[in-house]
């Protein structure tokens, strides 16, 4: 009964939101796994076992820089997904045919 009451535009936008959330989550996970865990893991093995010295000095700055870069990449991915959604929503509001 609810399926008949939802307009086609809203269905398209809802499906687009789902796809963009999946894409955003997948790209974010890949960025976190590849970018944040490969090089820091090698640095941690090289580093002494003293946890207090982990974030001091050169190694700590490298770890914090990699974390900041990963967060910037995730933010950029989110902004691109939002931009795609806004463009498609504008095109749907403008007319029903997206690719003319």
C-alpha cells in the first residue's frame, strides 16, 4: 500500500541515496584499511615497544599525518557523493528525463 503512494521521483532519489551510501561506505573502508594500516603497521614494528614514545617524534608525526590524510580523503568522498545526489535531484526536479 505504501509503495503505490510514493511518487517515482522519490523512489529514484531513495534508491540513489542507498547506492551512494554503499559507495561512500565501501570507499571509506578501503581508504581506512589500505591507507591507514599498511604503513603505520610497518612503522609500529620498527618502533620500540614503549607506548609513550609512539606519538612523539618522527613516527608519531607520520601516523598523525596519515590519519589526517585518510580523514580528508573520506571527507572528499562524502562531498562528491553529496554533489552527485544534489545534481541528480536538481535534474529530477527540472525534468523527468535525466540524460537529455
